[in-house]
């Protein structure tokens, strides 16, 4: 409860201090850790929380950890050993049915006391190499949550500064990578203790009431800003669909994903009803710790992007409040106990990709085309001559789709991750493995467009001794989608062969568990390539030339898809031939080649309900947010519809397409049992962005539908 509003300068100083504490916590954690997944990849998150479990600040680490710790804290409240907190307690927690993101993400939480009063918590999560599960490092084909390894729920590793030695030994005796696990947990404890100390120092400097008032004011501010951004989106339901290859066991059985983004005023709901039922493997998603957090990530990245926003919005609980998430109990996104739920990352990335796709018609200048939107997470393991296990977890990069103003980034982490790659030298020093190939894919082209999609990575890892591989991956069948005339990208694939005979290659499914491999076997991952944004014929010929010279595009692809004729001898564009080729393609005299996706692409345009709401009142803040972009009013058409039908009418975009530089939108008005469908259009070449062209065409369609339903309006 806010008791006093602080002046802007004090508020900003405390805000900066909170951010610094979270970053320092994260820095200590990865600098002190021993396993490469934390030390190098930085698969972690850290922050401070109040006594109501609100996030006060969080490190800029992997987004899958951002927003997850409040769920851990709620789970700890239900299961806390002894039922009460004491100074010096250290709780270890990772139970997926009590708020955790998934079982390998172990949280360490320490209470913060000031003058004998509990005032908050310092906590962090990190992904650990091995917690004693059915297969080393990663698990997919398992029957229930008990096969995931050690599960901790509100368990006190320290009680009043005294470590539980029996529990500590238990942890060490039940992991294949015990030294790294225990040392990484010690790094987490050091990080959380630093957070406790820094928060106490902040209170000493400014006073408890001032600091707590600041945290409330910062959360309220972040909430207001996000609600403003949501209110600028027209009310309605926006839908998109996709599918997952399989559950890691039942091959050939696709799992549907259905996303409905429901906008009402300044609130937003992500509804996953209709997605697949929970499965019999570990390919389910913990609702509190992963499904909800992925939805938070999607909306924050779309509406509060730090790169494109003119203001800095604090990362705290306020940015979660306007977002609600619905997933039926017993579905893949909200499984029922005791279903296993460890291999959950590709599903939430695909969900985010579909949220972007659903909102494309109303946020065309903000979304990107289809990305790889999956995680390639590989566990390599084996037994040394000494009898000890070695375990290595590797995150392989994917790609992003084309963006409104630039190409999709190549070889980049998935949508909900921010992990770094592992130095190959570090790999060779510590493990019986060697990387034979690590580069951008050259076997396929990404989605063509005015802004092309990004290239996926290809990485070949060779084992120097017998061992095991588990691979958690997706998108071998569902192609990354293109948008606004852009072409779809390319799916991924995995192969295994032995270095003794590289011609004999085994094509692997996207995910497989505990595969036994022998010395010289090579695991090759090909990441999906992103879809294109906008019409390929609108790509500047100079950019196509650069791609050809950089080996990002073949001569044939440049001519057949982009209509650009390149003279390699002079390293220049043949302007006359290019103009003639593009005129020919635009006129339809030459049949334009269709992309050759490895699976059908479904680009379903979501329905949109008009009209747009009035902008929300401006947020009171030390730095006011910029005004929302103006939208073309349809006052007359909307007024006539309201006069005739009140609120009992809707306008849906049925489809949209590009014809040359112009955009056509087929819209439908439904009112009182009647429905009218009309096509609106906007010519290109007038300097408008793709988003404004789409909006103008939709407005034209609505006007035409209104005239057809009610008769021609007043001149």
C-alpha cells in the first residue's frame, strides 16, 4: 500500500539502485558458477521481492526466468518447512507443481529482515546440469514428475545460518554432476545473500517506508504504461494456430497450439483453449512457472521493447498485472499432477511466436515474421575411465523473422531466451568432444521479403568417446511463417553420422531421449530459418546484391524470388535487366516461384473487433510516456453502425494480401444476424509504412461493409 508519493528524483535514484542490485546478484551468480550452462550460457535469473511476492527488480538475464520467481515464492508459502521464516534461512525449491518453471531450474530464496521484521526476499534461479533424473542432463520420454530427479518444495537447506548437512550430502549423492551442482548452488546462495545485504543497505540509507513506497510507486507506474499501450490496440479477439511435431514418443502425432489474444480496454488475456491435451511424456508445461511467464514475456517484449521505446519502464510486477492467462486444466499448457513437465521450452516459444502472428493485423509495425521459435537443447554425456559421469548442456541458436525495418537476425537465441554460446575452446579443454562445424546454414534460404528472415545455425559436435545424447527441439514440420507478402522460412533438422563414413547419415526426429552413441559419432543440428516480412520485390536491389556478395543469397534466388539480376564480374546490379524482370514478375507474365517449405504453412488471419478504444489517461510518472500513435477514425461509419445496432455488431478481418505495392483486406461486418463481406484496398507508393497501409485498407473495407449493410452514407 502506497503511503506517500515520492519526488521524481528520489524515485529514480531508488529505481536505479534496485536495478543495480539485481544486476549485481546475477553477475555474482554466473561469475562464481562452475557449470558452463550457468557460467557461460548465463541460464539464470535473480531479483528482489516484497512480502507479497511482487517482483521489485530483476536481472537482465534469460527471459524464461524473468517473472518466474513469484510463482516459486507462492509454492514455497504452501510447502515451507516449519511454516515460518527465520533470519538466516535458505530455502531450495524446484517443484513444478508448486510454482517452479521446471525441475532443473532450482531456486534459492533467502528472507530479508530489517530490525527483526520480514521486509522481503532475495532469490534466484539457475538451470543445473543434472538432478538425478532418468537420463543425464535432459529428460523427455518419462512417465511422470517423479522421474525428473530430486524435487524440493519449500525445503530449508539452511535453518538460521546452519546448513543441513544430511540434505547437502543427499544432493551430492544423487547427481551425476555432483561437484558442479553443489558449487553452483553455493554460487546461488552467495548471490542471494548479496541481495539481502544490498537491500538492507538501501533501507538504512533511505528508510524502510521510503523504499517500500518507492517500490509501490514504480510498480504502479510500470502497470500504467503497459495499460496505455494495451488500450491503444482495438478491442477484439485475435487468433493464430500452429502445431508441435510430436511429444517425443508418439511419432507422427502433431500437437495443436491455439492462441487467442483477447483485448478489452487496457487489459489483455492470452487464452490457450483448444491446444493439445497433456501428453504422456515430459513434454508438458508448468502453468505458473512457465506458461504464464511466457505470456508476460511476449507482451512485454512487444509493447515495452527497451530498444524502440522512448522511455525506460522498470522491470517489476507492474508489467504482469494487466495480463491474464487461461489454459484449461489437463492441457499441455496446464498439466495435472503427476504428469512430467521438464521438456517445456519449445512449446512456450512457439506460443509466443503465435501471439505475434495473432496480433500482426493490428500491430504490423511492431511484430516480426515467424522465427525459429524453438530451443535446441542438447545433453551430451558419458562415463570417464574413472567411473565418473561427464555432462554437457548446450543451447543452439535459431533465427528471427524479418522485421518492419530490418532483416531478421541470423543465428540468435530463441524468443524467450538470452543465453550465450559456449566457447569452443572451453568445450575442448573439459570434455571428450570436438566441434567440427559451426556456421550459418547454406543448404536453404531464409524467408524472402522486403526484409528477409534470419539464417539458422548449423553445428556439428563429434564425440571422442562413447556416450549418450538427449535432444529437446521442435519445428521440423511447421515452417516459420512469412507476413505481408513475405515468404515462409525453412524448418530445422537433425542428423547423426559417424566420422568414419559421413555418407551414411541418420535423420533424427526433433526430440529424442538417451540415445547411445559411440566414439566418432557426430550430432548435426540445423536451426530453422525465419520468415520474410513484406513483398520480396520491394527489397532494394542494393541489399540483394550485398546478400549475393556475402553468400547469403544465390544468383538464382536473387533473380527468381527478388527479381534482381546481379553481374558478378562487376559486382553490381544490372539495373535495366532488374527493372524489366520485376515488371515482368509484377504483371504476372512470368510465373513467380513458390517457396518450397518442408511442411504446409497456415497463415490464419485473426478476427478483429472495431472500433478502437479511447486512449487511456496519461500515466503520472517522473518520465511521461509518449502519446500512442494516432489511428484513422471512422467516425461516420462507426456512428451509423452504433445508431442501427448499438454495440451488437463486429468487424473482422477475414484475410489480407498484397498485390504489387498495394494491400487488399477482406473484412466482414456482422450485425443482428446479418453479415456483409467487402474488400478494401490501399495503393502503395505513397510513403506509408506497411502497418499504415494495412490499417487504411481495413478502414476502407469497414466503410464499404457499412455502406453495403445500411446503404450509401451521406456524401
